[in-house]
C-alpha cells in the first residue's frame, strides 16, 4: 500500500500507541518500526500522549467522582483493602478487622502531587510536602491531615460521614468536594461542591461553608467568604499548575519554592513587588522566571540550585 | 540538561496543546486549507518530538506560533502547496510577546474545563473506562475484570476515547473563528500599512 496515510489515520494509530505506552505495554522494537515508517508519526505520538496527560489533569480538577455513579455500580476495590494491611483475611471481616485493613497513611515529597483513590469511591488529591492518615471505619471516614494540603472529592454515603481533622479543626462532609490546607493557627477550607461543616474541637460553634466559599478557621471568629474565582485558581495545583492573576512576583516565587528544590530568589525589591498574570507548570520555575523577566525587562541568572531574578543594570 | 520523555509530554500538555485550537484558527483565518493546517500542526509536533529538552522555551504559546510560521515559510520557499496568504502577519495578531494577558489566563483555565466537558460527552462505556484508568489509575487488567470485558476491549475503548477527545477539542475552533472577530482589526491594520 503506497498511498500516504492521512493525518487522521496517523492520529488513530498514535492514540492507540499512547494508550499502550501508558499501560506499560508495547514492545520497543515494534514502536520503533512504527515511528520509522513515517516521519509524521513521532509528532502525532507526542500530541496523543500530551492529550492523554491533559485529560488526566482535567479529570483531577473537574471530573473525579462520577466514574462510580455509572449505571453499572462498581464494587470497592478489594485489592486496595488487601494492600492496605492485614493481608487477605482482613478483607473478609467486618468491624475491627476491616477497620485496621482500611487504615493507611500517605506522604508526599516536595513537588509531588498525588492522587489517592479510596475504597468507597472517594478521591484525595494530596499537594506537595503533605502527610495524612486515612481510616475507613464502619460509621466514619476519618482523615487526619498531619501536614500540608489536600483536596477531597467525597463519595456520598449518608451512613458514614467524612471528617477531616487538622490540629483541632474538624471539617465534616457527607458527599461533596473541598480542600483543606494547614495554617500555623488553624486551617483554610475551600469548598468546590456541596456544603461542609467546620468546627474546633471542644467548641460548640459550627461554620457552614457552601460551594464557592473559603473559610479560615483560626479562632478569630470570621465567617466564610464567597470567592469561587480564587478557589478555582488556588486549586489549579491539582493539575500541576500555578495560576497567577495579578499576584506579586514575590508571592508567586514563594509558591514555586513550595514545589521545587531549585529555589527562585528575587534580588530586587521593585521586581518582587511587580504584579503578574499567567498560567505556569509548578515544576518549571525557570520557565516562569524567564517569562517574568521578559515581561518586566529583568534578568535571570540560573544555576543548578538557584534561579536569581533581578535587574542587573538599572535603567 | 536532558529531560525525560514524561517531562516533555507534560510540558506539551500544559504549554502547547491548549493553544492548538488558537493556532489552527489563525491558520484558517490566514487562508490555509484543512489539509495544510493538519500538516503544519503535525510538523510542529514532530519538531517538538525531536527536542531532547524544552527547558529553554520560555513561552510555549509563542513558540508554537513561531514554529508553525517557520514551517509555513519554509514550505512556501520550497514552493510546496501551502495557501497561506498572510502568514507573516503573525506579529500583527499580537501572539509573539512574552507577556501573558488576563484573557490568556482565562483561556488556559477554560481549556481544562473544555477537556472535562468533552470527557463527559464520551459514550458511556468509553467514559467509564477512561475515568477508571486516568483518575483511579487502575491497571487495564483490573478494569477489564470489573467490567467483565477483555483487556483488549479496555485498551481499544481508551484509545477510542482519546481519539474522540482530541477530535472534539479541535472541532470547536470553527465556531470560535466566527465568534472571535477581535483579531481582525489588528490583521487589517497591518495590511493597510
């Protein structure tokens, strides 16, 4: 067959290869032969792989829980239960045995953003340098956020509330989605879907936080504030992105430094106070520094450990 | 410094792919045929695929536009059939500057939403498999077991979903071209000069 393939035919094959490679399949010689068959194929494969990556990010942000509400209900993943501890026996017991089997802890390194599906169909997306314990009890789904920040997409279960504890702050949900970030004096809670309730241990006051609202539980007695734009922007970390919307460069640099060992240092106070707009990959501090420098007429001096941003010569 | 394939794929997903509709819209407004547009865009991805690192590229969007323009200009020089009347007017469209605008930030955000909407519109079985694979990271074998199908079906459905998704994402830019006359005055100004 000598007819050259159409772009669309190449895209079909590239999609199949992207999926095969993602599943860890596909023999190297076979792939090599396919790529060698037409110079256009390497580009099509890169594009298909990028689309698959983008789909994963998009699902992390928007479309998580719904996979379990399909016409064909899915059973909790037994493999997860077994892997959780206790071995095969635990999965067969109710009560204490199961409780133990379903306890698990997660910890992320700097720059690591991790998706942790739970056996009830809920999903946790854990931000950089965070740690949490999950325990799935018969009447309670309990999360102890020990450090950092996480976003929770909670599968509805009226019989089993979902409670996140961080220091003495408690956040309770039935079926909803929200994030919790530890602060020195409490926690910041952002609700993306439904309603959650927050309180401090041993205190009677309850705050009701609706979708699109932010609540800072720091003992100051403040109320939830509606800020849907800010929430969407802040939670872009779930897709590995940082969205700036008039933020100071110094604050943006501090955000990048949460995720990367390679630290951004701004050596010029005027540059640090410049405001910036843009969407960046959290793991690409240098791209950010270079874009900022180009926009502001500043200079970048980057080595293995540090990316310095400033003005070498004042104009 | 060499980057891994995964790093480059992630960069393309974040910095190139979200701008493809815009690049195609620009080519279409410049008078390129659908087949030429496909060719030019595919060639741009080929050049990206040949890079061992993308760390030197500050602005993916500008890079994408520039690469496509360069390819178009090269082809015209070699007298290949590419009908792009105003390909050099890229500067007039104000796409090469390094400074991201608020509109562009909004565009980047809406791209993720667009992808998620497209996923919701996939045929049901395709969508379920896609989500189990992408969100929950379940192995193909596990998905096959749960749904009572063969692994081959899971793989084919995922590829089908990906293909529908890619097609769907580019389709919308036909409407966008009509809905975005904002670029026209800029292009016109340049022509009038």
